[in-house]
């Protein structure tokens, strides 16, 4: 869910609608909607979106907590 919030915040800070981000990134608007609603996506898609937003894509892998 962190990527959904990060994408939404970055898009809004850039002053872009979902449609404008889709046009700029080459990613379908329906995909952007799904990601912002919490669906998983590929690193390739996130890279396209980050590039269109002029933002670096950062991947963080947290250690598993004890079960």
C-alpha cells in the first residue's frame, strides 16, 4: 500500500491528473487507477511512472519480523 500512497502524493505534487500522467508515462490510466487503489504492479511500470514524474524509484526491502 506504500507504493499506492507514494504514487498518489507524487502525482498530486506534480499537479498531474491520472490522465495527464498516463499520457506522459505511456502507462494506461486504468493501470494508474489500480496502482493508486493498492494493486500490485511491475518494477517496469513503476519506473515509467517515476521517470514521468521526475522522481527516483527507490526499492526498500524490510527484514521480516519474528513470527
